[in-house]
C-alpha cells in the first residue's frame, strides 16, 4: 500500500512514542521515531518529511528552537506540537511559529488526524508550486533556445522551427493542465467548512474541460501535419487529464 506521507514523530516517552508510531503506521503513514531533540534534528537533516509531530519538552534542547530552525532546514514543513504540560507562553510561541496544531495530552487519534490531513494537503500544494516553478524555468530556457534558432535563420521559418515552438507551448499547457487537475483534487478533499467553494459546479471548470476537448480535437486533426512523438504524447496526456486517469504513454 502506498504511504500517505512520511512523518517525523518526536517524543521522549518511549511507550507513547512506539504506540503512536504503530497507530499512525496502521493509518497508512511512514513514521520515523525520535526520542530527543538531537535525534530529531539529525533525521530532519538527513531526510525529507511531510510533517513533524513533536512533544514540546524533550531532552537535548528546546523543541521550539528546533521548530524555529525549520525554515532554514526544511522550508514549509508543517508542524504539530504535543504537550502534557500546556501553558499560555508555549501556546503563544507555537502560534508565532505557524504551528498547525497544539495538542494537549491525552488526545485521541482522531484529534491528531485532522491536523495531519491539513498538513498533507499543504505539503502537496507546496510540492506542486515547486514543480511549476521548475517547469516554467525549464520552459523559459527552451523558449530562448527556439527563439535563437529562429533568429539565426529567419528565412527558413518552416515546419521544423514552428513545430518546435508549437510543441513547447502545447507541452507547457498540458503540464499546467495536469497541475491544475492535481490542485483541484486537493481542493476537493478540503471540506466546505474550510472555505472551499462548490468547485464541482464551477462554470470555469466546465469551460476548462470544453477547451481541453477542443485542444484534443485540434491535435487529432493536425497529427498528420506535425508528426512528432512529443505531440502524440501531448494529445494522449490531454485526453488522460479529461478522463481523470493520469498521464499515459505509448502509441
């Protein structure tokens, strides 16, 4: 079974640490336990995590110092704090460090699952934003290369340069469409109580789907004019996005 996400669970109470790790693994998470601040810090430096779940009071240092260092070490990492000794000061400091939740022990698994699900959605959006940024940078570099080719041979603005330009633009559009679909999937997992509109009835979504269908039709009609494996793959990716099956490969 595919993991829901990788968690770093930090607590110096061994019985609680092992029991909670087992419960979270039964929920489909991959869990790395840590029993001290130095151990948690070492794991954060060595691995990539979706969420940090940590007790506030642990040996080897201050957990809130560890939380404050996260922007430098693991930018955007969602944090859930636990404590058996709540105080106004630690609660206020946790809020000041953009902690997802401040849970007072004992708490139920259900009380923990809510912040974890929120953190996973946040991490997914962060990942999509990073992917988009990298893709757009690559696209910009490729566009500059195509522009240089066209500029060096203006009289030969024929099928090859045009095909390359069309392929780049459509490829970027297809990738953006798939990213949009993933963002919509994340949004649809969020309850209406969290401020998400009725996106299933959104007119813009219908317009997007209709535009994609027209794009698939155009690619189908012109596949004999611009013969390339990339454009063929693009047509299939568009179709997969519309059907909700994800990208496919093949003839």
